[in-house]
C-alpha cells in the first residue's frame, strides 16, 4: 500500500508531530510505503481560481511552478492520503488548506479537460485539537467528507487527541495506542 502523508502543522516538533510518531511507525511496520510531506517546509501557493488546470489533459496541470506538483504526483501514486493537522478555529491549518484547494487540478470537471486522478482513493485524518473532538473537528471532517464525495474518494475516518496538558497529552499510553490502532485499521481497509 502506498500512503501519502500531508502534515499541515506549522510546528515541526509540536503536538501533532508527537501524535504522528506512533501512527507512522505502525504504518511502516505494517508494510506500507510512505511519502511524508511536512508542508510548513514547502513552497505551496494558494489556488488562484483561474481554471488553467481544468484545460490541461493527462496531468495535474497547474500553471504555478511550486512544490504542489510533487505533492500532486505523490497523491496520484497513492492509495491513501492522510491529512495530519492541528485544528485551528474549527479547520485545518493554512498550510494544509492550500493543498486541499489545489486538489482542483486533480479532477477535471469544469472546462475542456476530462479525467479524475483521485477517484477511488482513500482519505483519513489524524488531528490534534482543543475542546472535545466533535466540537473542535466536525467542521473540518464535514468539509473532507464533502470533498471525498465530490471527487469520488472514500473517507476512512479520523483519529484525534485533545490537548489538555500540552505535549504530554500526546505521549499517554491511550494516545499512542489509539494512533497505532488507527494505523492498523487503515492498513486493514486495503487488505
């Protein structure tokens, strides 16, 4: 199984990175091939809404020459895309939001080009947040579910942990075992 991990946290060693450690370890030990992007270290501009990509057949097609092209290639080659993010103001970070907006070029619905590079792919969320999970993350989850429906992808769920004691919240036995269990669940979905 090929997995593309999109880590949208702007903090490279923060809570979200801590929660991702056991998750990534379990995916790797389960035999998955991972491509892991730390979006805060990349140059990904926002979507310009110009429709250029919708007139380019057979490829991603965005005119912007930035790191999104490498991310798009990995998404196209992957079976599963994992969105890793802290939840800020009921949604993902700006780093991840830029990538999600640039998904536009992966499905050609609006101009002369045709095709869908992400149809049938799976999407999962690994998140950290304040508040309880439903209150903190439901707006983001609903957005991703709608994105999956629109692009004919499959939403495979979310595992999240609430920040109640800063990084220690993500180092508990419960947080670690939950992250590993979610990774095993995702691996099993492709078996």
